[in-house]
């Protein structure tokens, strides 16, 4: 039996641009609050499509993704963008695919990115992506997306399962991340 895998790439603006925006502090800033705060302005845009939708801010607490990671399905939000921004030290995996002419994911274009704990993503409206794959237990994320009437989550199974075999020791990773926070 053939094993179908996806290579993991570092999350970089240029590589992720077809799918959305990278949210991190590698951007221009200006001083606010009488010079006591740096504002990294407009790191991503909120897309609100359809009638009656509004932007909402939510929090999520994630379980650590089980190893090996199986990619069996993708989802998209056709009526708005969706941003995932880690709070604290929560690295995660981002799996995306372009759409095909029939409106489904182009499975030949599947890509996987490693998002450091200081990076977030903002998926454009309609971008096919896998649900959150957090690399630490109890990872916390700020979510900015659309709430309102209309179907805003399409899910489709993939034709075959793809595997992300990460050569990471999660316990060591968590310890290193916690030590880096000090």
C-alpha cells in the first residue's frame, strides 16, 4: 500500500500568499499610547461576505494533534475570512489547498506549513484548509471570523488520506517553548 505524505514547509508570507495572510511581528509598526506601545497595524483583513454577517472574536483551547497526523478532509468558509492567532506558546500546522474548477480542493496542490508560536494565519474567504492542528496540549488561539446567517462551513473528504509524519518530540518541544518564554 502506498503512503501519501505532505512535506512540511516553514510558514512564510510569499509561500502562503495564495491562501491568506501570515500574522506576526515581522512588519512595520508605529507608536501609540503616548509612545509606550508598538502597533503592528493591519496584519490581516477581515472579509465579510453575504448578508447580515458580522465580525466576531473568539478564543479556542486545543488538544495536541495525535501522531502521526492524518489529513482526511478539508473545510472552507465561503462567507468570510478566518484568522487563527496563538496566545502564548502554541505552534501549529497549517494544511491548505487551492480550489479546482468544480469548487472542490485541488488535492494535487495540498501544502503544509509549520507555524511558529509567534505566527498566526488569516485564511481568505473560500480557502480550503484543515481544521486546527496544534502541536502542544492546551494551546490557546484567538479566532477572528464571520458570524451570521448563511452556510459558512463546507467540509469535504479527501480522495485518499495524506500523512504528516513530524519528527518532533512534543514533550521536549513544549519544555523548550516554556523555557524560551522565561
